[in-house]
C-alpha cells in the first residue's frame, strides 16, 4: 500500500504501471513453472484479484485501475471494470486515463556484430507525459527477449544516450510500428521456450507493461527471418578462406577444412545467421557449449579448433570490414575461453559430443562390443551402402545428367514429366546441379521400380516435394535450410510429405525405416559435400583405431 501511495504522489503513470506489471508476472502461470515447481499454488492471479476486489480502498482502487489497463484476460478485465464503476473514490485524471496512450515512434538500435538489438517504442498520454520501453532481443540465444525496461525519457533522448555510449560501431534507425510489434511479440514468445528463463532486474517483471505498449501498435508486420545459406554459398566462403592469406599454415590440413565446415554450420544455423560476423559472445557459445555438445572429434581434432577459429575470425572480419578493435576483442575471447574449452575437450580422454554420449551409455551395439570407432564406421558404411563403398568413397562432383526414361511405362510419362519439371525448377532456384541430378535419379528409380505409384490419383507437387525432401534429408540439406522454407517454395502449407516420401523410397527399392529418413544407402544419391564429410569422419576414425593399435 505504501508503494501505491508513493506512485500516486509521483504524478507519472510509469511507476504505477510497472508495479502492476510485476504483480501480474508474479501471479502468472508460465510454461516454466511446470519445470521449476517454484509456484506457490496459493498465490494465483485469481486469488490476488479477488482480494483486491473485496477490499475497497483508494490504494486498491488505483492498483485495479492499472491492472485493468494491462490485463489481456477479457473476463477478469470486465470484472474489474464493473467493480471500479461501483466505487466512488475521486482519482486524478492521469490515473483514470492511464490506459489512453498513443504511439509516437519506434526505433531499432543495432551493433555491427549483430549479437542482438534494441527495439524501442515511445507512447504518449494526452497529458503530454511520455513513456519509452526498450526491449533487448538476443539473437545468439534464439531471437528472444533477454532484457527490457520502461523509461520516462523520450525516444530522442534515449537515442542520443545510446549513440554516445555505443559509438561508431552501432546504428539507430526508424522501424515501421507494425514490424516493431511483430518482432517484439515473436521474441517474447520464443523466450517462453528458454529454460531456465532469462531474467534481469526488470525482466520479465515488465512483460505485461511491454505487451500493453505493443498492443497499441498496428498488427501485420514482418517478423525476424533467419538467413538461409545454401551449401554452394558456404562452399564459396570456405574456398575463399583457404585461398586467402589468413590460413597459410592450414591449407593442407584436412581437419582444418572440416573444422571450418563446423564453424560455418554454427554461424549460419545459429545466432544472427551470418557466417562472416563473429563476436565475443558467439565465441563463448561456440567453445563452451556448441562444439562440446554437437561435434564428434578426437582430442587432436578438437585441440585444433581455437587456432582455426582465430584464422577464420580474422578472415571473416576482414571480409566484412569489421573495425580492427572489434576483431581484437573477438580474438581475445578465444584466448579467454580456450583453457575452459580444453578442459571440456579432455573431459573424457579422446571423445566428445555424440561420441562421448555413446561412450558413456550402455548401448545395445548391433555391430558388436568393439571400439566406438568401429561402431561409428559402421554407421557411416550404412549411409553409403557398405564397408567396401566406404573404403573407396570419392568426393567427385555429380555431373549434370539427363533424366533416364528407360524402363518407365509410356502411360505414366505425363505424370512423371510433371513431377520432374517441378523438382527441376526447385533444384535450379534453391539448390544446385548435383541435387537436381540426384533427384532425377531417385525419380527414375521410383517410376521404373513401381509404376503403379504414379498411376494413383495424387498431387504431382507433393511427389516432387517428397523427392527433394528425401534427398535433402539424406544429404544434410536441413542443417543449412529450414524444411518450412523448402515447403514454402512448393506452396505446401499443410500436412507432411514424409508419408509420400516413404512410398517413393520403397518404390525406388530403398529400405523404408520411418526413423532413418536420413539414410539412402547409395553413393549415387549422395551429394559431393555429404561424401566429403563422410570421408573426413571415416579417416578420423581409422586413424584413431591405428593409434589405439599402437
């Protein structure tokens, strides 16, 4: 009650709204509560509102007025409104009109390294008082709200303060209010999936206040879109690096080439999605979390990662014209985290990542009780069709081939031709010549192997999508591209192509295992990039076995 009286005396709505927002957050039931078990079952929002509704005082009336503005719950808001109509307290105009704000301006404040950005929105009451909310959206953690707070200062003053502190490495620009709303709402929703929840002194305490401001913006804007990088684009970056002056000592190191592929995977799939933009924050995530958790590698391989990362960061920042002092800061981060990274690398001797997981578990090994390297070689052999194929695997490019019509009955030529045309156009626009040839090969096998599949009534665009999806799944395409983006090209909005893919795999004579859609078991259906990755892993496991024999 004392806090409410203090905010009433201030004469500005911001403190009262912040207090109400904190109360709503404390009494909210969020998804994370099911994991933490921290919620006191007796402290529900309904109970708290009931107590306020049942205690008629000027303090509870003022608080209910603020809660009414922030509550998205229509039923609860109606009950509060009815109670406020009944009460006879004389409230200042600024409290009675606390919900009547209008949008003024929205800005985005960005740093050149792209770790995150501030979305800033100003609103104004009819009294002339203003409030600005700043929402920091962290891209490294998944485009989520990491912090937010309200300020009395107008957006112009905050902009000046930001530029004074951030300097030439940052930029400020106006943003369409519809986009500001869409992106803040997107980041709030994404943050609900983070466990443990991200917290600060003011977040998520001000969440209801931020949502109140955002609801005042028009809908229909564009959300953040993660960039999509094709294998060919990443290949250009990799070749550019190894042809540059930054990797003179690494050019002939096969491990270095594999590590660069790993770095490109991380940088294009996670964080801001720019493989040529590195920061101290992204380096910390890379060394202390991503590499230990995602990558299979022996001790010698993992020990090379920091040095390869140093060379690649220098190349990337030079390519993007990043200021030298930011490159120094990013390289300093590698120095800072390398000792801890090496401890993680050595935690279990020679194994990390998935290999470490398999090593620590009691696994029913279908390939016997031998070393883990033999198990992993058997996994690779399954992908290419056998151990002999694995031993003689080549990474030569697949040539541009015409579609093979031999063995395909005349009566299905028209339908197969429709599927072929759609799949070819997709490969030409989104993928490359190798993918186009592989899809053609798979379609030829399916249509000659079981022509009845193409005599049934079924959409040809679904068949084409299923073929491209099957080939992409087996070749690691979806570590570089989202499935939804591929389906968007086919304009397939609902349902899945996985069932159609199983039918086509079976028609092509490929074993159908619903849980192993990433295995085609044939080198003729594997992209050169995929085969190159398999060769690198094969050689690493063989070398490790030789070392153990010694």
